[in-house]
C-alpha cells in the first residue's frame, strides 16, 4: 500500500493544498504510486500535472496555484477591465 510521505503533506500545506507531480516525485513517490493514490481517491487530479488532497477544500487560490504549478509558463494576473 502507498501512503503520502510527510514531505508531501507539508508541500500541500505550503501551497494552498496543491502540489505538482514533480514535487510529489521529489518527496519520494513514483508516477505509478501517484496513479495508485488517484485511483483510490487519496489524491485528486486538479489539472493534468497537479494534485490536491481530498481532505482539503480546494478554493480559488488552490485551483489557481494548481494551474501555475502544472504550467510554469502561465501567469495569472487578475480580472480584466
């Protein structure tokens, strides 16, 4: 069975409840383990390449952070006139 490492929980806590796949891999998880956790609803895919914990209510800041983590070239500036 695969569990989220403490480092992954810390990453979620520091980034509005989201983490990129690269960040999760840096905590010691493999891509296969991440897929396993998603299949068992232990992780939620927010956008391709970014995940959240189902125990955290994902707000607007979390969704925006997920987009930025999954697409580093994207910048979210705010509403337009």
